[in-house]
């Protein structure tokens, strides 16, 4: 999928109702509508994770819990090399859409790599690191693997 012509993609600050926060600003220049919705961004990330065989992806909807981002995706890799490959694949898929990550952290050690996409943050971790930090529990969201649906 290539970005449509007439689409402006840049990064800046958005007002989410809870004050300004960083986000991806992707708008069609004619209509002003977002060029990539949050659902589309989530699908893009999950497709990249599936392609590289990421382990146990969990999507956390953190809207209303933080002003940093709307979605967090937590996923494991089987080795440092796999963790790096997963992060690289996510970045590659995003760039194919004409977007750029706001930042990528942790590439040297490759036991926890954070890919900041503005509206979504992807945490790629070794299983031992994921178990140690338990981001799913910290954010108080009990999400099911491979979906964005929360359990009651």
C-alpha cells in the first residue's frame, strides 16, 4: 500500500482533550481527514508482527490512561536477533506507508526495543524482560494476545 498523493505526513503535537501530546499528524491536504486512522495503524503493526512471526502480541488501548500514546503493542521475540528483526520489520512497514517513526530506542542491546509511532508505541522484548517488567499489568489492561479486545 502506497500513500495517496496529496497526503501530508508529519509529526507534532495534538490536543487529545487531556492536553497536548506527541502524535503522528497524517492528513489529506484536500479534506483534512487523517490519512491513517488508529485502526489502520494497528492493522499495519499487527501485519508486520505476523509477517516476522512475533510471539504473543498484545494490543493495549491506553486512551484515557496516558497522554503519551493511544495504543501500546507488547510483543516478544525469541532471541536478541529476532527482537531486532521484529522492530526493523515494523519500521519498514511504517516507512512503506510514507510515515516515519518518532524514535527507536534500545537497538544496541536488543533485549527491549521501543518503536515510537506517536499514536502507537511498540515494545519488542525478550520473554524474560517482558516477564520482569509486565507492562500489561502496569497499565492495568487485561488484553488478549493477537487482539485489541479487553477482557472483562
